[in-house]
């Protein structure tokens, strides 16, 4: 890692500004199939004082899909499409500001680029690989890989 990158990473990972503690920020990435695990992780992290982005609360695209919308042209005709755009902007802002990306496997289709983007922004990548093959993500980006979600959350609480 270059000195400039190390200095930037140190600055991004600082714990306070002018003596005021910063709230830790976590982006949880996974799959809609892991909704219960994602919500459990989000609740744990919030109770531990983290700001957490929870994609399961902003999953408008899944709602559109479940309603039978299959094309971009169809989606553009629906009022929910604007909510999707707003949700996506909130997601990108949350991901860009995250100190940590917690990836709960098995991952969804967007988790690969979310992981790479968070890594490029200096976030720590923590992976929970409970009950899954860990070869389905770009593990090059992972700083820590844990066999269970509990261990990953304990690491973040530590």
C-alpha cells in the first residue's frame, strides 16, 4: 500500500474529529434470501451504536419483481420507480460513507460490486461465510472472513 493510500485510509478510519467520537457506519450486503440474518445483524449493530444501511428496508426492486414488472419500460410507468431511484441513491451514499461492509453469504448479484466499491473507498470488508461456499465472492477484498455471523458481529463489536 502506498504511503498516500495508507494516510488516506488512516484518515477515513479515524475514530474522532476534534475530540468528538464518530458514529461507526456499516453497510450490510447479502441476498434477499438472507433477510432474517441481515435483519438480525442490523439490529445487533444498531444496538451496539452503529449507523447501519439495511437494504431489506429499501428493497423496492424486489417488490416490483414480485408484482410482475419485468422490463425497464414497465417500471418507468409506475410511481414506485421514483422510490426505487431514491432508494438506490441512498444506498450509494451509505455505501460510499461506510467504515465497514459486512457481507453475509450467500451473496446477491450486486454484492460483488458493492464489496469492490466499499474496498476502493477504504472500508474494511468483513465476511460471514456461515453454511456456504466462500468462493462466490471476490475474496481478494476481504479483510476478515468468519465461519459464523455471530463471530463476524463479535469482531465488529470488539
